[in-house]
C-alpha cells in the first residue's frame, strides 16, 4: 500500500524530470562543443544559473497548484501523500544541477568520478531507506532521495573546484533554490488551495528573478 501511494504521488515529479531530460539532451553536446572556447567556463556558469532559475520556478509552480495538477494524474485517495512532492521536486532539481556540474569530469576525462558519486548516492539511498522506512514510511524515501542527490551535487561541486574551476555563482543560485523551496513549503502548509495567494507567491518569485536578472 505504501509503495503504491508513494509511486502515485511521485508522478508529480515528472514535470521536473522532463525538464531535466530535455535540458540534458541539448546541454551535453553544447558543453563539449564549447570546451575549447575562451569563454567556455563563463558560459557553463551562466547556463547553471538559468537552469536553476527555471527549475526553481517549475518547482514552485507545481507545488502552489498541486491539488489542481494532481487531480489530472492521481486518484483522490492518494492525495494524503502529496507532502512528498516538494521534496521530490527539490531532489530532482538537485539531480539536474549535478548533471550540470558533471561537465568537469567529462571534459577532463575523469569519468570514474561519476561512478564514485553514483555509488555514494546509491549507498546513502539504501542505508537511509533501510533505517527510516520502518519508522517514517514513504516520507523517509523522499528525504533519502533528496539527501542522496544533495550529497552527490555537493561533492561533485567540491571536486570540480579542484580539477576544473568554473566560476559558478553559488550564492545566487542557492538563494533562488532556498526562496523557491521556502515559498513552496509556505504555500503547501499554509495556503494550500488558496489559489490567489499561491498566484501572488509565484508572481513575487518572478518579480524577484526580474529584479536580479533584468540586465541579463
């Protein structure tokens, strides 16, 4: 029963998965094509910033209109597990960031690190699921996914700084992620179903993006 409920609500993460997949198909050839250019690293940094901005917007949009979107995808009796959706969306966004960061070990021919990071993510996922599912159910799986992808992203970034320094604007992109996730949690737990408030939160986030990125 728990697996069925989790799988049903996980479907709402498909919006982020589609975005990441579409981006990856276009970005990877571009990364290799740009590798020899003078401003390649600046372009990689700029791409990550905009990837996160758009991904953070997707996350917020899905969560603030979660009941409306869920009504098209899953049955009403599964709505009780929708609390996993903000976590899963953030986890998948971090997986997309990890895919962006992977440019360093692909361009430097150190792809063995990709294997190491994947093994780390797998171990974290399995261990956390075994320990916490008996006590917390499907919520443990959602958090395990987030922690695994977050750990892979963090360690890839730290290793990338040593082997292939890219001037990522980490303070800025982390701020976008934190604000979008914070607004998502606020909307879900305080204003769920109050769509005029949800719309104001989305518009507020768009305004914040515009103020920070209008020159770009």
